[in-house]
């Protein structure tokens, strides 16, 4: 039977009485599949996943799984990274429309022209990039290891950092590598957080600590008690004794925080324009149980990558994994 995925996902009626978590579990076993989910997906998606993590942990997991199928509950660049690392496995994504505004802000052809102006620079690129961009990269990084990766280059080595200008500026401030050249990209979710709204929340909750993701703008990071990747923010709570936190990143992480620390209060920081509700990543929220069920059932949509591009991209991701061991 030919399955129509022109919408970017399988769209067929599903019996509303069907117990989706149970059916997903059954299909997973039958097909030897593993579900990897990012912290920004919805709580119900995180709850049926075999592994929930940040970008670094998910790529490490994708590199070591012995499952035959990887279903990536997250955005497209994450599923691509899994396919680059496990080319012999079938990698599925529930909705091909789950992109990333940051990855899209750095098209590989424009970046290649930009890089040509800096022939003696090495390229460090955030994992939030397309596979074609990773093929132009020397070492990939995630928000967990970006500082460590940049520090792994000798001081004299000139660097380009792409695509996130906010993470790039944060790395510059921590490492003192003022001459690092930045690509001018950003994530629409993290760019929306406002100093005024966070300061207001701090006045309402004077004891709350502010936790922020390094994709936020510099003035927002200045208000933070701790800056780190999603996993680092969670781990920080484990060694900290505050009872209240203002969380300045995508709201999906609150699910895990509240589960892991039920005796504490986590307050999501509102974006500048609260009517747009955009501390949700609309791309991550495209993934739901119905799409996961249909994706497993039909093994579609599948992530397919040109082998030449894949093998060049693999070098930059493996370089990161070796440095992060
Ligand atoms: P992490 O590295 O914390 O997983 O961040 C991924 C991401 O997309 C942030 O917007
Ligand atoms: Fe991309 Fe931003 Fe969504 Fe992360 S939160 S996946 S960087 S659009």
C-alpha cells in the first residue's frame, strides 16, 4: 500500500478509542525500535520515550543504540544527526515539518561563501544546523559542550562560530576569545525572552533563582543565576537548594523539572509578547502521540541523506563526541 506523506507526515484517521501509548509500546517491541525525545517535546511524548535528553545526550544515545529503528521525537536536525551517526539504521521522524528557525538561519550555500572570506579559520558549528552545514564544519558542538570545544583549539587558531550569535557571544564572554567570528543567526524562541518581564517576575518571586539557556540574548543572561543547556539546568537543580526557579528556555523542560523535583516551584519566563505564547517551540510541538503511532506503523517519514554529505558531516560530529567523552 502506498502511504501519502505529502503533508510531511502520515495523516490517516485513528480510532479515538485506541490506547496510543500501549500501541506505540507494542510497535516498538515488534519492530525493535527505540524512541529518543528532546526535553522540549510535550510531556506525553517524553513519557512514552525510551530516552529523553538534551542534544548532546541524544546524539550520544543515537551513536550507541543497538535498535534497528530510531524514531526521533524532536526536530529535523536532531533526526539527521542520528542518521549521520547510524547510517545502517532506519531513522524516522514523526513530522518532516519539524524544522528549526536557528538551523534555517544558516543556509549552507551562504555559509560556504562567508567561510571563503576567512581561509585560515576553523569552523565550530552548533548542532542546530542542517547536515549540509555540518559537512562544512570542523567540529560540531551542542550547548552542553560549546565552551569545552572552543577551548580545545589553541588560542592562536582563529575560529568561526555558527549559527547562533547569542551562544557565540556567551562563549566569547566565558573563554575571552574576542576575535571569534560569528554568524548572525538566532532561535526565534530564545530571542523572545525579555529583560523587563523577567525582572518583573523576580520582583514577584524575590527568592527564585533564574535559570537560562545560552541561546538567550546577553542582557537576559546577565539576569541569570545559572546558564546552561537543558540537561545542565536540570542538573543544577539537583545540587542547588533554592525552592523556586524562573526558567528561561522552551517550556517543555518544565515537565522533567517538575517530575524530578516535585517539592519545588518552576515558573516559565514569559516571552516579550505573551499573546504569541512563543516560549513554546512550535516545531517541537508538532510531534504528538498520533504521529508517533502512525510513523511506527508505516515506518514513514524516513530521514534519507546523500552519502557524500553524510560522511563529511560525520567527521565533524565524531570530532565533537570524541572531545565530549
Ligand atoms: P540543548 O543543547 O539544551 O538540547 O538545546 C537544544 C535546542 O534546540 C535549544 O533550543
Ligand atoms: Fe530550534 Fe529554537 Fe526550536 Fe531549539 S527551540 S529547536 S533552536 S527553533
